[in-house]
C-alpha cells in the first residue's frame, strides 16, 4: 500500500525540518526535497499535498530559487510559507516587493476564519513573522484571508485550485495556532487520512525487513545510543538470530560506557542477541594521528568503523546486510535530501566510504525524526532509561576534542565529562536539560596550582535545552552546579587548569564542538 505523503519543497529556509516534523505530528508522513527536484519526480511521488518552504532570497531576482509554474496546474494542494508564499504569488501574477516595514517576531495577525486554513483559529492570532519582502498585491484568482497592520496580504488563497499562501511561519512554536493551521491544511485541504503512526511503522518495518533479508545474515552497528539500540531491537524482532550486533569501542566513548553497553546488550544483558565487542582504541588513535580538521576527523572515524565491520562480517562469513541507526535529520544535515548547506557529515551518512563490502545497507530509521525513534523504541518495549538517553554522537569524544586527538586528551575529557554528568544528576538537573557534556578545547593557558605555574588545557562545559536538537538554548544552570563541577574538574583531572561554560545557543553555535 502506498503511504500518503506530503512533500516539503525546500527553498533554503531554516525551519524546513520543523515543517516536516509538524506535519508528521499530525500523523501524516512528510519528506523534504530540494526545489531542484524535477516535476516528473514529484508526479511520481503522488503527494497528497506540497509545502513550499521559506528561504533567504527575494523571489523577483533572477538568480533566486524558483519552480516550474506547471506545478500549480497538477491539482495537488500547495501551501506556500514565507518565501514560498511570495514565490507562489510572483509566479501566478501577484506583486512581491521590498516591504516598507520589515516584520520580525511575534505579530498579531487578523484571519478570516471561514478559510479552510483557519478553521477553529482565533480571529486575532499571534504568528511568527520574519520577512523583508512582502506581497503587495495577491495574484489574480486569490482572495486575501489574513492581514496585519504592516502586511496587507499575510495570507491569500485560491480554494478552487487548492493553493494557499501564508507569509508567517506556522511551523514555529511562536505561532500560537500554527499546528492547527498545518493540521487544517493536511486534513481540510489535502484530505489526508492520517495513517502515519508508530505502531504501524514498527509492524510494517518488521515485515519488509523480513522480506528483504530472507535467510541472509545481518550485522548491526550498535553503539548503545538510542538510534542504534532501536534499530538493533527492531532487527532482532524481524530476523532473530540471523542478526549479529557489533559494538566497536573506538576509544572515543564516555567513561565506563563500553562496559555499560555490554551490560545491556551483551551475554548477561536484557536481550538475547549475538553480541560482539571489538576493542579498537589503538587502531582509531593511529588513524587519527595528526588529523585536526573536524570534517577530516569525522570521515576517518566513519571509514574506520566500516572497515572494522567489514572485518567482523568476514569472520562471521556470508553477511549480506549492514544495519545502521541513521535517522532523518542525519540524512538532511549531511546534505543528501534537502537544499540546506552541509553542516556536518554525520558519520553514518556522509562519512560512508564509496566502496563498502556489503550487499546492502539497511537503515530502518532513515525516515524518522528523533522523537519518532523514541516512540518506535517504546513501541518495541525498550525500557525508558534506554529510550530517553541523551544523544551521543557516533564519532563520540572525537568531536568533543578540538583539534588532534590523543589518548591523553581522551582521558581528560572522559574524566571531566563524568564529573559534569555526575554533578548535574546529583542536583536533579538531568531531567531539565536535554544534552550535557564536557569538551576539551585545544587551548592551553597559564594557571597557578599550589605555588607552581601551570600551562594546561581548558575544558568547556555544555548543557542545552532543546526539543528537536536542530535549535537549542544554553541552559541557565544554577551557579552552584557549575562552580562545584569546575572545582572538582581542576582538582581531579590532570592537565586541566581552566573551565568554561558555553553560553551559546544553536544557532549560531552547534551543540557539539566540531
Ligand atoms: P549539532 O552539533 O549538529 O548536534 O548541533 C545536533 C545533535 O546531533 C548529534 N550529532 C551527531 N550524532 N553522529 C551522530 O550520531 C554525528 O556525527 C553527530 N554530530 C552531531 C549531537 O550530539 C546533537 O544531539
């Protein structure tokens, strides 16, 4: 059965993944495609609806991203958001120009509630605006159904052609009734049934994995993190002991983590899995020697992982499939799907070597966002303490040590991180922050210890709150926690004489340091 799909056409806006998530929260499957995707491909997908995203350009400039006008003739409902709304108006004969007043922030919008987009929305509703250009005249055939003091066309529609344009961002939580609007679009306008549910996802995945694998042998790259743990349990439900899980200790794990993962998934753990632990610390350190540049480090770690798996697969013999816990944001952020620039090569996507010695790579979670992976985990009966673990990146401490990695630096960051996590947990703040860790800066500075001059490293502490890990705020932790951890770190961790707290949000920083 074909899954009903809404397509998000990415014009380079920063909230594109959020749009897709919000649509999925309405139980409608949604995928992001670049605006360069051909119209033939779109027709092939047969989407129930299309959403044009925002973007940083001015649609009336020659070089700006655009799309074939034919898309408006397909009879598929289209919602244009921000740049997407302006582009729709521009292409269909409306007028878009530089706004006399730039609108930015939470703005009160008046809406016509008889519009299908605004059913059950308040007549005056707070929406998130962020635009320099505005629609000064709607396209022929459209009627205006929302406006603000400075924006005569905050929304316009041509219901006969199922075309809707809104200047503000319904996907951002600051738009108080944004979720309702998106739900109106997918249900009232597109006529979706809402068949995207995690129980059916799990069931369908198990079935299709069984069909694909047949009697073949499968190797799963297990890190103990949420994504690969869910992937491993899903696979084990699908193919039982045709599955072997390989856990590679690359020497870039948190303190004691190797043993903790083994305790859960190993022979004495809670799952009955074929489990192999490979202690490959030295091998990774050797490969990483001299590498300082973040992307280079990520690629080395990614490649080496695969080589270890290939070797393990050879030992088992006749392994056709490799399973990875890649999730949708990894795919998008690695520049595989949408239009956004490559931010980082997640080691399980962009860092994959061109030539891999497996018949096929299975990525059962490739279509899921993180919260959906957790839901799938619960659906599979994985205990809460594993499902709600804070994320830990595949390249591990490798991207939390700025510059060259050495065994000595790994030990420093492991110790500092263990102290930081312990202090946060002791204070009960582990429930209030979504990710927290220590990183080792590459900076050494002068200090004094006892009567001695020191010239040692600085540790950076990080704690963020976030719902989706795409944007994040630095957590405002009580000073006692930071102070206590600082004093313990400089006292207990050799060669660290200075501690910083990272106050930066994402953007402009990222959560990790590299
Ligand atoms: P950034 O640093 O991009 O991180 O703001 C966002 C989230 O993704 C995690 N992350 C990774 N996870 N492989 C992973 O499995 C990676 O290469 C990787 N890089 C970042 C990061 O821990 C945070 O939760």
